[in-house]
C-alpha cells in the first residue's frame, strides 16, 4: 500500500500579470521506504509540488478542484486538500510529513539555539515532556554524526558549519518520526565531500526508519545515488517517470536525454558538452501543446505544437509523456 | 619569469587581520605561500571546498585582495606588472586587462540599469571610448559575440533568465578587451542544461579573443571538461597541480583522490568504492600543524603531523604537496 497518493495536482498562482500555472496535472505515489527523486531545472515546479503536500505554498496559490492528495496514516487516510485550519494541518506539517530545506542557515531561527528549536517541535507534535524531548533531540544529533551533541544542542545555527547545520536539520526533521520526508535540494549548498557524507547518512536513515522520501534535486548524479524511482518535471508538467536505472540508462523523453547529455562526465573527457538549446520559457508564456516543444530537437510536426502529449508506457513502470511514443519510433 | 606565462606567483600570501583588540590581533592567512604559473592562453582551473581560499587567490590576482607576502607578476608582451605594487595609471590599465565574472548572475547585475548601460559601464570607467557612438558600437560587437540579441540591450536584467544574465555578465567582463579573466564559480548557480551552454561560450570566446582564464570551481566534473591545467587548493595551499588529464588519470595527493571519489556517479550501481572523506575543512584561524590535510587524511603518519610538506615536482608540470606521494598508489 502506498504512503501518499497525489492525483491530478494542478496549482496556479494569482499574480498581477495573471494566473501562472506552476504545477500542471501531476500524479505520483510513494510507498513506505521508497525514495523518489524529483528532477528538473529551476522553474520546473518541483519545489512547489513538494510544498503542496503540506499546503505550504503562499496565499495566492489556487489548487484546481480535481487535485487530490491522500496521505495513508496508521489511523486511516487523510485528505490533505480538505484540511483548512492550521490546527488540522498539524497532523501533516511536521507530524507525519517533515521537510529539509536547501539553505540550512536560512531555515533555522538565528536567535534560538538549535536545541530549543528541536524541542519546540517535539512538544507540539508529541506528548513528550521537555526532558524527554531534550534527550531525544540529543540522541538524534548524535545519530546524524554530530560529535559532542549535548554541547551542540545549546549552540546557535551560526556557530556551526554548513555541513553540520544540514545534519542538524536532518536530525530535527526526523525526530518526530515522520512517515514522509521531503528533502528540497538538501545537498546543493554543500561541498562535494560533505554532500557525499550527507547522502550516505540519508541512505542509512531510510533503512533504519523506513520512511518515504521525496528527494528534490537538479543533479542527476545525486538522484542516481539515492533514489529508487525518478520523476522528471519541466514547466510544471511531469514528463517522464520510472525506476531510477530505467530512466537514467534508457531515458525516453528528449528533455531527460538532454539533461543527461548536458552533464559533464568524468569517464569521457573528450565528449563535448551538449546544452539543451534555448532557455526555459517564462511561466507567463507557457507554450501550447507539448511544453517542451520550443527547445525540443526531435519535434515531429504540428502535433507537438498543438496537442499536449499524454502518458505512454515506455518500459516496466516507466512512463513518458511525448508524442514520439505514439509514432512507434524510439526517440 | 618565463615568457610563456601570463601570471606567475611566488609564495603568494593573502592575510586578513582578525580580532579587534590590540592584544589579541592575529592574521588569518586565506592564501598561504602559493606558487603557480598560469600559461598564456590557458584555461587554468582552481578547485577546492569552500574555505579553501580559491576565491581569495583569484581576487589577489585581480588586485582586489591585499597581497601580504610573496609576489605575483603579470607579463604580457611589452607590459609587466608587479601586482603587489600597482598604483595610478598602471592599476587602471591592469583593471582593463584583468576582469572578473561573478558567480550569481542574479546578484551581479544592477536592476536599475539597462543591459546596454551595464555592458558599457567598464568602457566609461576606464575611459576607453571617445564618443557615445564608439561605445554603442563596441557594446553591440561584444553582445553579438556573447549571443545576445540587440533587442535585449534596451531591456532591464529582470526580464532575463539565469543563462541570459550570465551571458550579459560575461559581455560586461569582456567589453574592455581584457587579457586575463577570473571566472569565479561562474556556472555554479546555473542549471545543468544551461551550464554546458555557458562553458561552451567561454571556450569559444577564449579562441576568438585570446583570453587566459582562471576558472574557480568546486565542481570537478566541470573543471575536467573545460580546463587544461588544474590546481587543487586546501586551506590556502596548493595540494596538487597538474595538466587536467594527468590529474584525473593519476592523482597523487590523497585529497585530490578523495574529491574525485565524492562526485556522485551517474550509474546507480556504482556507489563509489574509494574512500570518503570524514570531517570538515578546519578553520584557517586554527590551522593544523604539519600537513594541513593530516586531520582528514586516511594515510597520515606521524611525520605529517609534525612537518609541513613542501611542493615537489613528480612529473613534468605535475607537482604535489605530500610527504608520501612516492609510496601511495592512488590511481585505480
């Protein structure tokens, strides 16, 4: 049984320039213990999609009525879309779903110690006493590899290095034992050496805690190392999804292929770097038809410019939204 | 100095005073005794973690960080400058010849200036053109080289995507026809699909304008693809320096090796068998004794804790700062 089901999620932002579609008819589900990599360029809507799961988007966000997000908890399913009051949201926010943000400096309150922030959330979400919460927090800090955890517990975010802050962030997110963890570019701001440490840590934690993870990143190498399955987004649309080996070894969609070709690889230094031509269009000027057609090198005529492609099976559990699938030709 | 090198540094150090009070004043050495030669026309890479001093090194070569020890020389045809002692008109001329491309194209462009004014500003500051027409002509020329539409020149930066902004930023750096360009993490803020485009652009501009780049990056795979020569920095010192292919084929320093093995592989079944680095880069105010890297080095012995290794040449153009480079077999 899946942990979370997202069906037909569509989200628009009301702005002065008009309605901007940030997420367009996105569906996926995650099983307990499964890691889904959500990949795309900036502006592809990956963060907005993840934040929707906790309804964390700003007030000008409009969810389409057919959007469904169902979280399967121990005591029955929760329809996230129907939660209105902040009190009801507590079940989801920080309770069964936790989030790790990209910039650990910006996501800790600067004037509170790391420890008091960790204890605060535990007091809200569990019925622990202050003493228990403190003990658990120190234990979690220790668990994520922070040495001298009880001293660190009393320190402020600015006293820690980037890698340590991100570890503390992970410890904090996991201390409430969430069912689902959303990690929004958790390693992007870190050095490669520290990134490797954080990735290893997260892999260990998945095995220990058995939670589902949505791992948002633009780095396909990080996805290959962490995820079980991958979903690729472009301009708010999900364009390809499938098991990680399938998608990385046999990418079907021209955009996924482009992303992989653009990646500098160490085993072949002579291979020229192939950028995906053009720039992401402004969200105000969303292309008609297939959203990728303005940059696609394999366009097959007017159908790409006018008709939005539906899903086609391109392998086992591997789906792609591209007109090339119907042509019966391999892209 | 040899005529092939555009820039040569000898024991270059950059220090910043820290601690306000008179008695606990100390000097933080961000760059510590760096000796490097940057050949003319090369794409010279500097890699390292944050806090390794790579940015400060780049800035020192642009005369934008105080050189507190050693020397740096710039030599190009009939001009030769000692970068520690530039003043007046010499400094102005050096500013024209040496330019910087910043990391974040969203922060580097003034939102209140049109693209034309942004690109033209260096010309006006250095006083390179005599008339407005001449400036416009030069701006159009460089915009063309950087694949910007002439249409774009009248707009403001907010109308552009990250990749386009970085092209504007490059056009601004190159408009004064510099000889030496420091590109400080110039693709780090960009998406992969755009990153390749900017790297290709930098390469083609190098051929067209005869530039020499100092390319600062933390991303080894980007460096591997663009640079001819790479220097690896750690805590303000050069740990290893070699032609790119040689460095990647046979790294000699354990730190270089560790940096390579930290790169996430695109193959889901390859989990990086090589050693991973524990811990983090120490603070430069509290440097380790002996070899700077010994606190994280899996091969450290007593000697490494006691004595600082010197940079040694192990092959032509390949030098390494490690006590044990002769005995360690790092290449796989």
